[in-house]
């Protein structure tokens, strides 16, 4: 019987199918993270078996890095990234860095979605910030996100594992942005909330001066800062906190206010001392005088310290009797010792009004005592205005000469043009009003009495002059338009116009008269206010004619007009 043999060798088709399956499985592994075993370490390379017909090699440095101190040895199982199954040398192309990066991205994306913190290590500085190793994935840490406050030296933070928060991720571009600041702020907020919860308004607590600014000092209360404002350091004026405090100094403070929403704490030191404003009205009664020191000067006045914690204001209007529009800094200086008078005390608003000029003699009172009305004085022209001259007088006061008091005869508007600043002028004191701080002067009063005023005991004096009165005038000057005359018995002059020289037109000739000749006329205008007087010969002749006709002429007398006028003239001569 022939022996029958069964063959189990695969057919060519089966072999090709098996080969294709193996290749497909291997190809599927490319681009994926696989596990392998370290079979050898050759110098700076690790030989890793990943279950293929060939091993792969990975540089030892890929297993090292910031925060990773594990020493690789034979037999260790590691994860690597398979880039290609076989290269030109017949070796598998694998990478530990890429494997770690792939692992990290998966974990980081989950953490980002869950808003969880991730651990990383700052390992390098780049433009605008730093690079952070997030267990294989490289992230960017902007400089503004390193700390709550800007820090100059980041060296102590380099290479130290610490938590970060992912702000942004873009896997397609391979970008990750992280922040250390948000982690610190969150931690700090929790810490602040816990500390603030233990504090109460009105509580007295010890702290340390941490920072000083122009407006106050920040005091560390054991994990949280409180602001000690410059106005709450002491009852007295403190221009800058450094006058009292130093950084690192231990201080006892009182908690004035706590804002539980913003965690802001206001502190005070002066609140632990006795308030000097208690009973202030009794200590500083009205009109009492005290000695103090100028502490501050402003545009509107100067502050004077009467005692530590008590300051009063000298308003600019109360600084000088005579210097009205001068900056306070030109009257007093900082740290100057001055005597002041209390003008007003307001304990509610914590204000004291002081006066400096009240401690000095009123210059108008002094002037009135030394130079009563009628006294002659001399001073310099300080200013010219549309209504008169201002004259500088003794005691740094000014007197005013009104336009109407410059000259008896000429208009003030005309006379004032003869004066200029700096001229020395003599004048008479007319009046001193201490309350209104006014001194009235007159220049014309030094040049005789008012020609428009009557001279006591003189018959025919100017006081008796009036419109319609017949007066005798002396011709001073003959002009083409008339005569310049002076009324006899007075200092008044008048001008008789040509058409007022006679009733008859033929006699209205100025050349008929001579200088020094006396003529009679009638006053046709006498205005004391305007200081004007006018005389007319024509008016006198017409009045005499009318009077003569009324006195001597009658319908049955038979007298001619010549006879009547002759009788009137004879009567006037007889009167003289």
C-alpha cells in the first residue's frame, strides 16, 4: 500500500496574504506612540526594541530635561514615537521627545477644557517672555504673566517645577500660551479672603511698612496689605510719609474701613492718639492772639500750625492791610514764625480762620491820627485813571486826587494830562475813611480858596454872585471874538462875547475897550457845579433901557427916548 503524505506548507498566495497583513500592521504603527524596551545603552544613545524586526535608537538627552532626573537603564520600558519602520540603515526611526509631546498635548487639551492647572518648568528666555516645558510640550509665557508685579530677575524661577494656567491652545499651529500670574492671583485672592475674614473695623493690629508712596504707606498685616493714608498718619500736617515712616518699620495701626468685595483695607495711626480738636473753641477763643509756624502756602492763603495737629488758615485777604493782589508767598514763607489772631473757629468742619493783619496797626488809622483833614502831604504819583490820580503816602497807603480837585478853574480832564507816574505831588488831606480804607486828597485846595465860594464879610463876594446880578469887570485881554475879564472883588474870570459887548451892532467892537478898563455887565450864567460864569454888557443895557422906560417914560410925559436913557444913565452914575 502506498503511503499517502499530507503537506501543511502555505501556498504562495497564503504567504503573500500573511506578508501583506504584517506590513499593514507595521504601517499602521507609523505616526503613533508605541511602547519599547531598552535593550542596550551605547554611549549617548539608547537602543530600544519596539517589537519589530529592527530596533531603534534614541539620544539619551531626550530622556533628560528640566524637572526629569530619572536615569535610564537597560530593561526600562518607555514610550516612543514611531516615525518610520525602517530607514536607510535598516533601523526604526523613533523619538522620545515627540512621544512626550503627543502625550502632553492630549493631557493639556483635557486640562484646558476643564480649566485645570498644569505643571511646567521655565527653561529659556525669548523675545517678549519665556518658554515653558509642559512635560514635552513647549508653551510661551509672556513677561506680563510671570508675576503679579513686574520682577527684574526671573533666574530664581528658572528650572523650578510650578503650576501654570493655560490661556490659549492651537494644536494646528502648535501654540500654547500660559500664565503664572493668574495662578498667583487666585492663590492670593483665596489667602486675602481668608485673612480679611478674620479682621474687623476698629481692630488695632501690628504691621510692617512694606512700601511708601506720595499719598501714604502700604502696611503688611500678615499676608495682606492695608493703606495708611498720609492724612491718617498723624493729627499734624505730614507733607510726605517719609517724614514719619521707613520701609520695614513696625507700626501699630487701627483698621478704619474694610471693603470685603475689593479686599481694600484703610488704616490709621492718628486714631490711636487723643484728638487735639476736642474742646477747640475753649482753647482758641475769638480775637485771641497766638504764635504759630507757617506750614504750607497756597494761592489762597497760608496754613499756620498753632500746636501739633491744629492748623489754621490765614486767607490771602487777611494777610496784609495794603497788599491786596499779592501771592501769599511774597508776604510769608514756609517755617516762618508769625503772630496771628483767631477770627473764626468751626469745630464741626475742623477749621480755624486766622488773621495776620489784625496783629498789626491799621495803616489808615495811623494815617488819620497823624494827618487829619486839612493837613498838607506829599507823595509820588502811582497811577493815573479816568477819574483821578493815586498818590503813594506814608504807611504804604494810597490817596486819591479826584479830577474835580486838581484845579479851581480848569477842567480836571485837561489838568491831569500834566501829571505822569513818578511825579512828586503836594496835596491837602480832605478826608480819611478808615472803614472803607480811602484817603481823599486835593491839589487845588493848596492854591487858595474856591473862587466860587463866598468870602465871609466881603460885600459883593462870589458867594453873593448870581444870575442877573450887575457886576463891574476889569478887562484882562482884548480878543477878536470878545473880552477876557475878571469880576472885580473875586478871582472869577469870564469871557464877554463880541455880540454881548453892546446893544447896538455898530458898538460891538472889541477894540473900543482897553486892558485895565472897567466895564459894567450883567451875569447871564452862574453855574457852581460846572464852574462857569458868563457876563453880558448888552444884557445890562437892555435891562436898563427897559427899567428906564418903566420908571421915567409914560404915555403923557412927552419925554423922548434919549431923555429917558439919559436919566437912567445919570441914575446909575449916582449909584456908583
